[in-house]
């Protein structure tokens, strides 16, 4: 595009669109996320995070996305939704010394990497196994591949891969994919409550998860994938050149860390910098009641709510009892418009108010901390409060337990065995999803963990993870027939509500229709279809039928 056209577009955005839509013109903070930050995020992601994902594969693949994005300094658009299985390949190399096991390498072929001029460029990145299992790209990629059963040779477990031997007449052994899986994305989204087979993950959803993790950990700014690029980009890009790779004119730059022995974490990410993003664990993650009242008092939001209420009154005066019945009328359409505007504005105001609360916290907390220490109150080296994190899925507890065991590993063989167990555990976790009722049923329990974790099992044979920071991680007991609705004996108010004038056109009418009445009650209650609940529904239906006849 011509430079003059770009100048005109930029000028139009600045002079016209910015005041009209109240665009944010503040400069972004350009500090970077480094390997210490990545480990902190991944530890919280697997061990302490209580967020309910639609499917646990989203949790497993988000970790790999963060690892690859940081190690390659790649734009998120080139990674999320663009990488197919055929762009990834495992290669088995001969052992470095006699008596050792073969070395497993991983190649990522990113075909949508843009250069500074905007033209696409193909780059191949190579990885070897990392001693820090939390950010090992080989481990996490293997877990997703085994969860999909994508290997052509149908390995039953990671042990079979390491039992292979490279033939003497070859320098490596390539592990290929099944033909149908080769054309499918490795990072996929959900369809309903299940994982899609060939529908790629979107950047918007992934960015939302990253922002939430950053808020939970107390970062002062909203985390972005570009923070990972800033933390690793320049150093990683300077490690190798086309000339050093043997391809001085080829558009493909081969970063074979397996061959060169270069670690992207030591060289690419560098030493502990002083320009890291600010973080404080006590930073607010949600608004207080007073701050929510500030949003409710916003004049523009109040006007939208007033117009929405006026539209509701209008369609009720026309004889419609609900928006569903009046949605095709003029009043119903107005109600829908102002309801959407109010919801959108409320979300915007909430996000802005939370950002301001976080900024105010970080602007004042350090002065308060200095005052406390001057007065003689030193920070505790260890949190004394006992905290607990409960898991519904045993696979999730197993992953947390295994990651915490890494601090106790003393030799290479123990590390390898732990790696194999983690591959299996992450693979199993990627096939599961938690019950939708957990969001309503769980009791929030915040906890802190450390790398020096100890494992124990209590007398009830429930896996428990106790860490040196006195936190506890356990599996919650979830009923086999768990649902998001209350059981029948807790829904008496629903079933025995008086059938008055307002309900006569809905509930009372359905109860008088024999089998349809029972079906309506079952549909309303949404309880598990056990024998006891079914008999209870029959009794409720019979008594409601008697009341219906009396009326």
C-alpha cells in the first residue's frame, strides 16, 4: 500500500475515529515476559488455577502455545490456528554416548512467520528435551499427540518411542503421523462440550485465557503474547543466521537446537532482567461492591437501562408476558437493542474500572509495604495460613503431583521416568472435561505453592499434595450423577408454587395434560434420571393434578 494512503488512514483514525469512539491513545508498556514468568504462569495454570475450562485439552494445549510462543518469538497469529500436525515432526537421534538412551528431537515448521516488510517466511525451529519439565516443548507436544492417537505406528505409550534404536545406516529415525491427522490442527477449539476434530483454535479465546492468568497472578498489565516475544525475540533471533545454518540464500532458517546444543531458555531468554513486568500477588482480580456501584451509577448505562425498562413495560402493556413472546414486536426489538447495549457498556466499564483498581494498587502498595517494614513488620518468609485447592478430576491432581515431584529428582534416570509419567498424565487430562456444575458447587479456596513440594496420601486414600508453603491440593468428591441443578428434595419451592393468575397460562395448563404434565415437570427440574427421582416426580405430578382439578 502506498505510503501516502497509509498516512491518510492514520490521520483519519487519529482525528476522526479516536474522539468518536473514545479510543485508547495511551502508550503500551513494553516490558517482556521471561522464563521465570513463564514458569510462574505454567505452575499456576496446572496446580492452582480453579477456572473451569470447557474441556481440559484447552488447558493442556494453552501451556504448549505459551512455551512455543516464548521459545520462537513468533507472532500468535502464526502459531494459533495455523499449525497442523504435518508442520510438526519428532525425530529420534542416536544416543550421545554408549549405554544411554536415544535423543528425541522436535521440529516445528512455522510457515506463516512474517518478516519486517510483511512478506511471509518459512522457519523451522528445533527443540531438544529440557531438564525443566514445566516448560519442555517435547513433553507437552508428545502429550497432545498421544491424546489424539496421531502417530502412524500407533504407539501405546512414550516408553515405546525411547525403546527404538536408530539404524546404523541412518542418522535419525523420523516418527510420522497418520494420514488423516497430518492435515488437522494440533491446537483445536471445542464444539459444544467436546473437542472439535478439525476446527482450529482462535486467537481471541486464547488471549482471554492468558489475560485471566495474568490477572490471577497479580501482573500490573494485561498479558499479551507480544510480551513473550519481547522477552525472547532479539536474543533468539540473533542465535543463528542463514549462513550459520548452511542456507545463506534460502528463505527457510533452520534453528536446530538439537544439533547445536543451544537451549532457547538459557540463550534466548537470557539472565534475570530488571525490566520484567510488575507483579504482586495481592493485586485485585475483581471489583468490590462499592466499585460495582460506581459502574451502576454511570449516566450512560442508566439511560440504556431506563430505555430497556421502558421497552419492557410497552410489550407487557401489549399483553406479552416475556421477551421471548414479544421479540418480533417493535417493543421487543427495542428491548433487545438496549439490553445488548447495556451489557456491552457494563462489560467495558467493568474492565476499565478493574484496570484502574489494579493501577492504583500497584501505585500505592509499595509505599505501604515500606512503611510497614520501617515500623518493624517484616514480610513473612512463608505463608502461615493453610490453604487448599480441590480438583474434580484425578488426572488433574496427578499432573499437579508429578510436576511438584520435579524438585526432588536427583539423577537423570529419575528425571526420565518422571517425564514418561507426565506425558501419560497430560495426555489423559487432555481427554477429560470437568462437570459443568463445578462452577456453582465449588467453594473458592486460594492457595500458594512452591517448587519444593512433598507428596503424601491421607488415610482415606485420597491423593493429597502438600507443599512447603503449607498448601494442600486434593481431589474433590463429586457424585457420579452430578448435574448443575439441585436434587428433587431441594426443589420444593419450584414444584409446590401456587398456581395463580400469572402461572395459569403456563404451569397450570401443562399439568392438566396428563403425560405432557409429567414431561414438563421433568424438563423443569432437570434432575438425574434415577429411579428415586422418577418416583418422586410421579408423586409430584399426581398431587399437582389433584390441585389442578380442584382449581
